[in-house]
């Protein structure tokens, strides 16, 4: 794909405030983009993964992180950088801090937490979609609820299916990445409290995860509505009663004996 054009199209049709994020899992260091910032090397600081997302979408920076760059426990587990399986001390520590009252319920919950196999990747790259020099494994689009509505509608048009998701209040970095990467399905994720406090996520923002292989599918659905004047950027609010209706509304109402 021409990702620069894909970015332009998304921004034109959705009026996005920030740039979509292209994500690539790195299995060999020779895959790391030359222009990527490595936080501990180039900034002499560690970062959370959500902060890398923020640098990419707000400042259009390409960021590469291996396990030594992380400053938050959750991505280390989700990306398979550390061992945290049942029976380990780390597993028990995490279970005590999940915010689940019942310890056994916490253990059961965390045993199913999404994660890549231990040691499968060496790092992760986040880059602005408009300048990504690689085919992304995943694209994250931060939007408001109305923009998300248009994207959900576009997916339904192209697939005939609804987006199925599970919502949690925490761990948005991993929920936005690992389930769609492993399933190949779209996902909606709420930015968590850490992302809000430390990575400047807005209160009205929500995340749509798009597997890289399905980005064109989303764009086709958005274009179909945009070309009919029904895209997000074309919505005009005007609260009229007895408003002008699409023809098929009138057909149905006539069939039902209504005005």
C-alpha cells in the first residue's frame, strides 16, 4: 500500500486530530528503521509503550523499543519479553495488583491475559502511518466516538459483521495490540488511566486497532460512505422535526400505514 496516501485519506474522511500509528513487531535487529529513536540510547530515558504511542501520533516520531527501554511492567509481559507464567513469583505479584478482589479470580483472569510467546520478538516499532517505511502489522487510530462510529459502520459495510470487543479499564497498550495481532480482527480499546495520566490521552479518545492486512478494507468502507456524502467529515447537525428522509424510510412507513 501507499501508506502516505492511506494517511491522507483517513485524515480527509475522518478529520483526525492525530496521526494513525503504524506498528511492527521486530524479530531481528536488521528490521529496525534507521530513523527510529531508541529511548535509552537517544534520550537517556526509559518510556512506557503508551508514551511511545504518544510521541508517534502527536510528534510523528518513529520509536523503537526493546525490553531495556520499557518503564512499565505490562508491555514486558504482553510482548513476551519476560517470563510471567503461572507458578512464578512475578505472576503472583501481578495478580495481587490487578484490582480484582478475589485472589483466585485474579489468577484465573491473568492466566488468560493476552501475550506473545516468551522471546518471540526482540522489540516493537511505532511510526507515523504517513511516513512508515515498512508494512505495518497493525495500525492504531485514536479517534473520538463519532469518528469511531464511522469506522465501525465502514467495517460493517465491508464485512457484514459487527466489531466484537472486550472492554477493560487498564492495560490499553496490550489490549490494543496483542489480540488484533494474534486474531487478525479489529478491536476497540479504551485508553487506560496510565495512558491518560502519563501519555496525554484525551478523555474523549478511543482506539480502533486495524490489522495491517485489513487497512484497505477499512478505507474502502469509509470511501463508500464518503463518496455518497455520508462520511464523518460531511455530517451536519440540524435538529429539524419532520426532516427529509431517505426514500426507503418513506417506503417502509407507507407499508406500515404510517405518515
